[in-house]
C-alpha cells in the first residue's frame, strides 16, 4: 500500500525517467482528443450552458461596440461630408435634406433652359448673403434665392405668379476653395401655392356676411428681402400679392425665413392688410430686437398685429413669430384684467392708463409677457390719440374719432356745438355695427358711474331702437339719478331731424348741460 498515482494515458506501469518522457509526450499527442472528448462528456449541462452564455455575451458586446462605432462614424459623416452617405435616403427618405442630394452644378443658361422646358420663367436672383459650402461646411460660398414664375392660362389679373422658390449656392472648387463663376448648386426648393381668398379678405368681412370668400388660392407675385432694421439671425423675406374686392384693395402675403447654417427656407407667417401696407420691422418694445407689425386698419379703426421673434425647437429653423395677444390674461389681478378688457374692446388709451397704473402698483408681478401687452396697447393708443387730436373736415368725423379714443366728454362737447354736429352724429350712431357699443359696454363695466358713457349708450340706443328703448336702458344703469335722466333726455332731443326748429332749441344749446354730464 502506498501513495496512489493516476494511471498513465497509455494504461501501462510507469517506465524509467528518460524513456517515460518520450512515451509520455507521444501518449499526450495521441490521447489529447480522447481527453477533450472525455472531459466534455463529463461536463454537466449547467456548465455547458454557462459556457455558451459567456460566448454569446462576448459576441453581443462586440456587436454593440461595432454598432456604436458605426453610428458615430455615420454621425460625423452627416455633419462633415453628407454627400458620402447619401445612400441613407434610400432607407429613410428625407433623413438627409434635399440640399445634399447630389446634383451637378449648373450655369444660369442651363437653369433657364430647364425652367423653360417646364413652362416656367426664372425671376431675378436675390442675394441671401455669405455662408459655408454645403459640401464640406468650411469653404466660403454665397447663397441666392431664385423666384420661379408661371403664367396662368385663361387669366385676366395677376397672371404672372410665383410658384416656386429655389435656393442656389455658388459652386466651389474644393481643391482650391475657389468660387466657380456662373455655376450654381440647387440646395433647396419650396413650392408656393398662394393664400386662400377667405383669409385675405377676412378683416373686411363681417362675421354675419354671406360672402366670406372662397378657398381659391390668390397669387403671390412679388418677393423682397428685408433690409435695415431686421432681426440679426437669418434672412427674412416678404412674399406678397394684391387683390381687388369691389372698391377695396387688399395686400396679403407670407413672411419667409432663411437659415443659412442649414440652408433651410420656410414660411413663418401669413398676413393680410386692408390698408395695403406691407409688414414692417420696428422696435416696439425697445428691447433691441425689432417686432413685425402688420397694419390691419380699416377706415378710422386702428388695428395692428405685432409679432415677436421667439426661439423654436427645430434645428433647421430655430425661430418663430409669436403674436402679442390681449385675449388671454397672464395674471389673476382684477385691475390688470380690467385693463385687458378695455383693450379687447379697443379702448386703447383708457386701457393704457389702467395697465400703467397696475405696473406702478404691482411691479413685482410685472413680466416680459405683460410688458409685451403694454407695448401692443401703447402702439394702438398712439394711433387713436393722434386721430382724435387731428383736424377733421366734419363734426361727425371729429366726434367718431373722439369716441374711438374713449374721449366721451369731449365728444359730447362737439355733439352739442351745433345742430349740424348733432345730425351728423345721428348718422354715425345709426351705422355703428358694434364697435361703439362694445366700447360703451366695456367702459361701463369698469366705471359704471361714468355719466358721459351712459349718455352715449343712451344716444346709441335712441338712434337705433328709439327713445323709449333708450330711456328704459338708462334707468337700469346703476346710480342713475332723476337729474341724470333729465339731462340725457335733452341730449336725445338733439337727434330729432327737426331739432333746430323746436322752440326750446336755443335753450338746449346752453353749455351748462355738458358741464353737468362731465361731472
């Protein structure tokens, strides 16, 4: 009995040392496959499962690493040299924008010939400024906008319309970084369809009107680049047209934005102007960035839409135009809400006073949003104030200008100045379609005791519905005394076409009546 030794691979007793080495080496060469098979056959199923799990894990990690490397390479190529990976569009259409779809550079003559074959006409190039080549993002280049026109068949007015906008970039010799003269790459196309007639004429159309306009597209015939006072980022353009509706002429159009870093052209706003004014960029708030102002004034009723440039979460076009609105209050304060109520009723000057009072009283609640609303209200107030203080050829127009600006007492003074003024006022009140009524209601809502406003409310109803309805309305107004009713009844008599013939006409012209109402 002694120490147990493992059996030799050959199954024989242990030989001498030298001979054993030779035999052992030979035996190992012969018996290794048998040993592997024997060992594997003796491995438990659980162990084999762990072995293959490790193999699959290694393979998965290697695959993920390769995928990450591939994605990183693709990302770099999309930024540095997108032309080299344009095959991506075959699998994900639109992933790479049109500008990187390979097209040969063309001369101006080739561009013209191509358009003529399509039945279109090239307009004049508009410079979009300097940029970097879309090929490598490094070489200096110049961008150009080409309006593409088409003449409509069987057309009488505005037949030559813009149907497409193209952005071209000057071709460059990538080896020498030199601009190739008269050779252009097409990097962006934007189809133009025009504006619906119903949108263009909307400011002129009453809500109850049966003629709201059609859905037909009105042509866009002119495009201009904004210069001077404009936002610093990007290029802004105005695409416009005009439309005749009876005796009225309307200007309308689209505001476009070009982002040179991504060669992206997009429509930011559709606009319409019954006064035929093109939108202008002006600093309304004084914050350093101009706002876009669209004039929608009709007759003596000032109306402006003002838009601010705001960030937009879209890398190809990172800005948008947001309108300043007084429709939705941003605070719960009752004084502030009253100011906005007055603004919505177009009592701009009165609204401005209320909002400025709120600003002084509650500076801690003041914000960029309330400042923008104040700027919008001030812009309108300046227009109504200038109008009220202007010279008018007729007392009726002078009275209307004062009423629009909320100058109730001054309007009464003109109303009582002569029989002619009273009769012209009758015509103004009869034809009112709600603008004066809305002002009166809003003013009485925030200042229910104001007698001059009650007077105009009574006169408006008397002109449209008769004396009885007017007095009945007046008696329902809070804090209205018998003396108030008597004074206003005298004013109502001035609406009578035969007022100047009445025996008491001269007595009614005494100035103390207006003084009583202005108290």
